[in-house]
C-alpha cells in the first residue's frame, strides 16, 4: 500500500531507461543512477568546466560481462560526455578501475587537462559550494541481468528537479575519524542525500503516519477498540497499528542506509550501503538506487529485512527488555551475565546513530514521545573514550576506565557464581599491531574487567560479521569479536611476584596453546585465544608485584603472555626434520628471495645436513653461488607424498597450501592431506610457525593469509580426508 501510494506521488521522478540496440532495444527499469562528484578544473584554461572526481569508472568486473565508463573529452567545446564500453583489455579495465584518481586518498587528475586535483583544492571547492555532481552511467534491469546505459540529459535534469519539503538539519560531529563529509562542505545529515533521495524518504515517512491510521481502522474488525497506546502496553487496535508503524519506520531507516550519496556501486554489480563500516566516509562517485525497482536498495527489500528479522523471534517468544544505565542497574537474583559493552574508542555509537535517528524520530515520535523527545541521540554519559567530548585523550580514558569498572563491578557483584559471565570485545587489526598485543583500548578494557572483581578464564575468538563485508574482503582479518569468559575472583586470592607469574606462564601456557592448536584456532586468532589461559594465570591472583612492589599492569602481563607464545611457536621448530628447519630459518631471513650460498651452507651445517640435501628434497634451487626457496607454483605438480623418498614437512605443507589456494576444501586437497598421513599434525604446526614469521616478522600479508586460511579450514579438510576412499596402489610391471 505504501509503495503504491508513493509511486502515485513521486513515480514520475523514477523513469525507465531506453535500451540501446545491443541490449535489444525497448525500455528497462532503472536499478541505479551512477553519479560522480565534480569540481571546477584547476587549469585556468578550463576553470569554467566541472570535471569528475571519480574513484572508479568500472561498472562490472564479472568475467564475460565486463563494463566500464569512458569519459569523452572535447577540449575545443570544453565538454565531457560519457559512453559505456563492454569488454576491454586488462590495461583498459585496470585504468577504468582507477577512475580519475591520481594516487591514494583525495588525489585526482583533471580529465580534460591532466592537471593535478589535490585534497586541499577539493576541500576548498566543497567548503565554498563549488562541488557538484554529474550523471555518468545508468544501470538497468535487463533480461539477462544488469545492463549499462550512457547517461542522458533528460535523466539528469529530472533527478535535479526534485524538491524536498524537509531535510535533516542536524549537524554531523566535527570528528574526521568517523565523519569525513563535513570537511568537504557536507555538514548536516541532510547534506548526505541527493534532492531526489530526500523526496523519497520524506514521502515514505509521510505514509508511515497514514498507514498507522489505516491499520488501526482495519484492525478494529478483529481487535478491541482499546485506546491504550503501545508505550503503555496496550493490546488493542491502536497499539497494534502503532507497532506495525514502528516496524515500517525501521524499514525506512534501512532505506536511508541504501539511499544516500555515500552509497557506492560495486563492480560485483550491487550497491554498497552507507554503513559498509562504522563510519561515514567521503565517496567520490555514488550509486543512487531506485526505491521502486525490484533490485538492490529498493523499499520492499528494506521491508523484507525487517519482517524476516521479526520472524526469527518466534510466535511464543517471551521476555522483558529494560533500558537502564549498566552502572546502577538492579539485576534479579541469580542473574547470568552476557554483555556486549562499548569498545573504548572503536565506534562512535551515539554520534553515528544520529544518521538514522533523524529519520526514526520523524516516524515514531507520535508513538514514543519520550524516545523522540530530543533532537539528537543523548551522548553525555555514553561510555566511550572520545577525546573531543571529554577535553583530551587522558580524560577520555579516565572516563571510560572508571565507568566501565563501575558497570562491570555492578554486574560482577550481582551475578551468580554458578555460571561464568561472558563479555564480548570487538577487536580491530590495528589493536594487535600497535604494541604487539596490547593496545590502549584492549589493555584498558581488560584492566576494568579485572578491577571489577572478575578472573578471566578464557578468551575465544568469534566471527560475528559477514565475511563479505567491506573490511574483510581480501584481507587477513582477525576474528571480529573476542568472548571473555569470566568468573568471580576468589576472596582468598594471593599476591605473587613477577618471577612467580612468569614461571606459572611457562608451566601452564604451552599445554593450553597446544589445546588451542588441536582445536584448529586460526593463526591470526591465536594471540587473542592465548590471552585466555595467560590472563587466567594473571587474574587469579590478587596482584602480581613488580620488583619495586608496584602491581603489574595488564599491558605488561599481555606482553609477557605474547612473549611466551612466541617462544612456544619457536620451540616447535625443533620437532621438524632438518631440511624443514633449514627452510624455516632461510625463509625468516630471506623470504623467497635468493641469498648467498655460503650463508645457506652454514645454516645447513648447523643442522647436520648440506645445501645439496635440501636441494635433493626439492625445497630449494641452488645455482651460481645463490640459494633460494622454491615458490609453491614451481613445485612438481605431479608430486605424490607416498612416492617421495626424501619427504619433508616443508614440502608437504607447501603442496597442501597450493592445492587449498587453488581449490579450497576439495576432494583433491582432502586426498593430499590423507596421503601426507602421520605428518599431518607436523604440517599444521609448521603452518602456525610460518604464519607467525610471515605476519609478524616479514610483514608478508599474502603469505600469512595462505597459512591462516589453511588452518581455518583444517577441520573441514580433516573431515573430508576421513571420508575420501584411500587411493588404490597403481600396479606397474617392471623389467627385471
């Protein structure tokens, strides 16, 4: 009903597109309009020409369906038009992928003159109102999938003719870490939308209120006319209508996520929504979705997300939700705590929530006047370490530590001792890279948990986000969250010294890490997982005293735990064959590059072998006084571990990684693991070892990713290997 009513009012703003002959002619429903932001050319000769600053001209990178935008420049007429190209060479597609960029960040080139367009120039243009936008392509829904059509003046003019009756005037925070657009003159939340997007959101919002009245009238046929509103636990037609309208308001917020000028077009042929990550970035080209299409970003698709989420609740679900400050909340007796608290300064929850709140308030303030009673989301008591809100980094950290300690102390004091508490922490890759293992946020968070009276007995990595999300695609990302398993600290806990703590770590941590490896914890997640048993040792004591009798900090404890993990992984090397130990040392020093034969010979001799022995094993190439490890793609493609008379753990791992990279968890990879047989556990240990060297010592993300991915799939590979029938021996008749 809402879609039909909206179409009657604003459908004329969403015309179909005429298809060219190569698509069979006729008309097609538009999926998205692709726009590029523009600035005046910095070249004085073309200062009156608005030129595109586009981060990509690539529309589709799918094999056989490649499509891209080619700017056509007429320097004499001072015009830029755009045409759609199909197919193309690798060089053309690579160039299209770069758009008009000229390096990293907001660096572009003028497509009409070649002049550099710098970040400072773009900022100035944005602040002074000289930044515009131009239509560069139209995406339609064809019979065989997406179709790409050159822009037309009619479509651009129609889009710019839209006139919204209201736009959010709430200003975005002055915090470039989470909000990039204000630096370019887009200062309010309303500035993040095109005029046509604002018209659409306004229109659907208007119909939420009309729908509420219509639903209540219809519902009186089967429900009571009880006038008690939803906020007062009403059960009649009025409360029912209000409930449905709240869900419709959620759908409009979902529509706002898809329908802003921050959303972009992916060359995988879909729209990336505004919140591809927990920030509002600046985007230079964007995709304006058609809210009336049946494709990505449409209104009914947003409604689908809401009702599908609701259907998961179940018809007989019961429960009570209470909003309360965690520092003072009163829990029922015997409460079991599972909490997902704020993560230091990772995410600006309240600030970012305003993006949705400005629309939500418009749609629900009649139903929940108290919730919609403020112009923006309340922020003063938000428990995050935000320097600009608390007058500096130090005061922000004090605010977070004291508040988090008070909140978790309250939970620890009131929760049952029969069951552990679970506390979630969202990791960032940079948190591990900053100080080995202990970033300020992570260490401060653990300090608060321990000071609250909990002993940490486990830290388990959990993948809580889609692997296809923007930040994870093609990266060696950590698990997204860590679950801290906590129990109340014993009242009789004793005090120990630093030396005693280190001895306890050396005694308990190796067996705990071995258990984690047996559970196939991915190497990227091992440091997080090892924190559990390590902090279990640290936090079971009342205090660990340094030499000067000061209590040891959590940060120091984390660094000691990390050192023990490194020592354990290094100690694994002694259990490998001599050739593999040579290869590990050579890889650590040289990677896959060539090195001096003399150095290689010294390393080999120290392990009781020669370079020739390593060469005979098929691991290295030795020539002209140089030695280098063979790359995986140089290894014998027909290698069979059952026939190899000089079998090494190194070679087994490299062949298995190559098979896994090519085919994933396949029958062929599983059969290879089966053939490796009793060396399988050593192969897994070597993968952990080489991940550590690649990620932390050589900074080789590609190599580290290969080993991490293998371990992540180890359980599935092992299961497949057990199910694959053993290969029958090949009988061969030889000449005596």
